[in-house]
C-alpha cells in the first residue's frame, strides 16, 4: 500500500457561506442615528425639570429610546464580533488612531 499526498477535498456544503446581512446593517445605521440623537438631547439641549416646552417633550420622549438603541447596538456588534479573531496589529492601529485624535 502506497501513501500519496493528495489535497483533502472539502465538501461545498461544509464551508460557511459569507453573506451580507444588509437588513441588520441597516438596523445598525438607524441605531447609530438614534444614539446620536440621544446624545444630542442629553448633552446638548437638555431639559429643564419645571418647564413644559417642545424641547422638554422631545427630550423625555427620546431619552429612553436612545438607551434602548445603545443596548441593541451593543448586542448586534457582539453578534458580528463573535467569530472574529484578535490581531495585535489591528489593536495597535486602533490605539494609535485614538491617541492621534485625542491630541488633535
């Protein structure tokens, strides 16, 4: 019996197919806009506790929605990062980019 080196053929159904999940990506974009609106309300215009005006009504309506958007965004980001692998070069690039923008 002779041993020969042959490449192992993989069955096409065993290889996971990389497909874009555009509906989830669109939902992430909407969540990003909601988070920006939440930060604008909370840190920008704010609301006065004793006054009733349009800004206060908007702040009271958007604040809990913004909190839910943050939680959903974190869950979706964790779903996409679950199978990713850690690369030190990518981490170093991110740290250097953060330092650059903080000094700028």
